[in-house]
């Protein structure tokens, strides 16, 4: 295949995407990265959008085989932050000038939880209005599969972006990493409900899941395009002790360099194929490489999520082993992120929601 020609195409076949993902020669990877960066600059600009991340609860009704906060993991102490603590975090996020926050938790579908989320979103929206942010902080939710009615409630409360990873679009692989109660079909359906409720829709996959092929990842990217996704969050699969997938730890360790490169290629190729979507440089990248998040930005990502979860619960939200920033204060994380972004020659866009251009382009009001 002719790399130079493919990099400048508009439409891509699964074969071409797979070829781009497979690049490993330093010069070719650099060519891919530069093209991704160029596309990012053209469609999204060079600013980096920040969302303060608050992992507000680790209670979870699901039992995903890869995840450290799965319901069967009894080594985790379960917590739900108080509304006060979440609001404090929101005010901090405003102080740092980030403009947006992500509220993430394990999955729960009970009324008490749903009401809690609705209330806290409303409070955050009403308490964070200012001259710089006339409509308050932008709120992104990441609280799992819900009904249309619930998604609508969340949207009406003021949240306007929603993240729900598909994890993998290969039906067999999805089955291998989830209990049978969780299905790929229901995930896909949830994504369409999120869209129907009015949200900017974010999804993503784990990269280098044991058994996953490059063709699977190529199909994942085609799925993002087909589903008209607005935002992407992807990161390497990392082993977690006390989960059924712990047994792959040695293999994962051995493939460390390959996985990191593949994760970065996945960001670049998604950028080149999808062009104007928001792409996050995720914490899991930094778990693999101290400069993983900077590398993600250099490979075409335009969103970063500074850790704003209060320190006293952070250790209980270990989705995977080696999660960074567990001992760092919120102040430290904020400074650290700023310097990490600056080291890539870019800046964080202050007091800005940083909405997905892909969404705003398609939803211009007349
Ligand atoms: N329950 C919420 C959010 C919590 S999990 C939801 O389902 O949306 C957030 C993401 O962490 C998951 O979607 C998954 O992709 C990622 N994750 C979980 N365990 C992981 C692991 N071992 N390695 C890498 N990423 C993991």
C-alpha cells in the first residue's frame, strides 16, 4: 500500500485502516503522526480542552471481567462522594479555568442514584455560572447504560455530553470480556438513546485486549464513523489484580511497547479517519508511559482530563493496575497537567466547554 496516498484520502476501507494501524517503522509512524496532527489542527485547532475528572462513586452493578471496580471485587471499599465534596470539586475546576467536568462512576440504575445524579448536575450548573461561563461548567456524564427516560432526565438537568465506551465491536470478544447479562447490542442501543436524548455522544474501546486483532480495531473505527460519534476516549487494556482477566498479566507486560505504539497509532488513525471529533488523551496511556498523555496529544488527541477526584477515595477507583496520580493532590495534578500540555507546545483553552466540532457543525441553529 502507498502510505502517502492513503494518508490523504477521505474515505477508508477496513484494509487501509488496518494497514495504518499496523505501522511500526519509526519513519512511517512519524508520517502517520504528522498527518494526524495536521488534520487535528485543521479541524479542531491546536488548543487542548480540559475536563476536570471526578470519579464520584465506585459502586457498580456490573461485573466486567477486566475492571477493578467490578461488583465481585470485594477488595475494594465502596464509596459515594457527598454532594458537598462533588460541588467543592466543581468549584475547584472553575478556579483552575477548565470550563468542563466529567462525572464518572460505576454503573447503577436505581432511582436513588439517578435522582442523586440529576440533583448534583443541577446544582453544579446553577452554582458555577459566571461572567466567563454564563451557562456554568460544561458537564459530561459517564455513568453507564440507562433508559431513554433517564438519559433525558440527565440532559434536562444540564449535562450535555455523555461517554459510554463500546469497549470492542467484535461480538465474540465482547462476550469474552463481559458476563452474559451485558450485550453488545444493548451497548449499541444505549449509544443511540444517548444521542436521541440530545447529548454529544462519546464512545471508545480498549486497545490490545487479549485476543483482539488489528482488523477488530479497524472495524471499531468504522463503527465510530458509522455511528456518527462526536467524542472518543480510548486507552490500552491494562491488567487488574483481582479480576478474571488478571491471568493475562504476563502477556500484557511482554507486549508493553507494542501496545503503547498501537494505542498511539489508534489515536492518529481515528483522527485521520474521523477528522473533527474530540479525542481524549487518556490516563491509561500515562499508566503505560510517564509521558503517555503528552504522546497522545502529539498523535492527534485534543482533550485531556486532569484528575480532580478527592485524594481520599482515589485508591478505591482503580480500574486497572498502575493507575497514575493516586498520591498527588488536586493542586499538583492541575499544575502537572498544565506543564505536560505546555511541553507539547500547546495550551489549555481556558473557560471553554470545548464542544466537539463534529457535533456543533451538525447542529447549527438556523
Ligand atoms: N461505569 C462507567 C464508567 C467507569 S469505567 C461506564 O461503564 O461507562 C470507564 C472505562 O474504563 C471503561 O469504559 C473501560 O473502557 C475502562 N477500563 C476499565 N477497566 C480497564 C482496564 N483494566 N484497562 C483499561 N481500561 C479499563
